[in-house]
């Protein structure tokens, strides 16, 4: 893709998420792969959060969740830790993280969409949490100092970036030595040469968390190049036929490659 195309794509993704923020304020739910419709597309989002976790969160925070997993469940957050959520949307994972790290910890949310940030801040106020801060910015340029957070989480957002190596390098930069990278993401498995080029270039499929997904081994290799150790992908769901059933209108994938979601983990090595 050219730089201009990348910027156009980023603008379309921003517009898509702005629409989702508006839909959430109107009590209409939508998952990661929602396009122009407002009906729930819950193939990605089904069963991600326990009712006990979300029962007393603002409904708008839950409805605005565009994720494919529950990164707060895999991050093993501890009291006093500082957490950063890349692409925080309506704030559900930030609010859950803030509870887990407690008043001595802090949870940051980073998002590029004004409508999502406004919704997240409203949800924070409704939840009554003071150890939360929502930042405007892009995940390729995180507005936090070096070695300032203990855990980086994200929920079905890194696949949306057109410069994933920069995202991973930034995540490494802001993590303290020994810090953890624990994200949920959509991941391909298999021979990427079998994926139709038309799908990989389709804007709706990018916004729908499909076209920008990395292949599992490629994801691990990129984490290692960024400096991370102990990189792994744990598949949590396989979307058999998900592309053809999604509102993105993408074609079914051929045999030999499949779309999955999973927990992606790595650590920044401790200083010696």
C-alpha cells in the first residue's frame, strides 16, 4: 500500500469506529467486524466477558466493545501495576483493568477516535473510577515515556494497523523491563499465499479485523524482532466461514488457511 492509501485506510477505520461509538450511545451493540449495520455481529464477541465482570459497568462500555477476546483475563494484572490498552474504544478493558490494579495502580486507554474517547470518559465517570486516564493518539506513536507501564493489552486492534512493526516497537519501548505484552487479536493460520489478494486490499475487510490480521508465525517473528521474549499465540476460537458470514462481505477462505482469534503473549526481558 502507498502512504496515501494507508492514510485513507486509517481514516476509514476511524470513521468506522466513530459510527460504533454513536451506535453504543443508542444502545445498539456491535462486534469487531460490524460494518454499516447496527445488529449485533457476535461471531467474534460471543461470551468474551463474564456477567460478573461487566454487570455494574455502564451499558455503553459493553456495547462499544469491538474486541475478539478478553485481554484482562490473560494479563494476570496485579494491584499497583500500570496498564496501557492500545485502541481502548469505549473503555471496557481499561475499566476492568483499573479495578484489578486497584487504587495504587493505573490504567491508560489510548485511542485515535474522538467519539470513542468521549464515550470512554463518560463511561469512566459513570463507573466512578479515578485511576484511569484516556489519551488521544495512535498506537504507532504512544504518548507515554519509555519504560512507564507494566502491562500492554489490546483487544482486536493491532490487526488494524498498517505498520505493525512500529506498534510492537512502541509497545516494547513503553514497557518496563520484565513487563508483559498480553493482547487478544485476530490471527491467520496456514499458507497466506492462498488468501485472495482482493480480500487483503478490501477496506471493509480491514475495518472488520480480517484483512490486516497477521499469520501466527509472522506475528511471533515480529515480536521477537522488536526485542520481546517468550512470544506465543494461543488460539481461542476458529472462525469457520467467518469471513463469508461477516458484514464485511469477504469471501470464504480456501482450504489450507483459516482465521482465528487468540491470546498473544510476550515479555520484555528483564535488565541484567
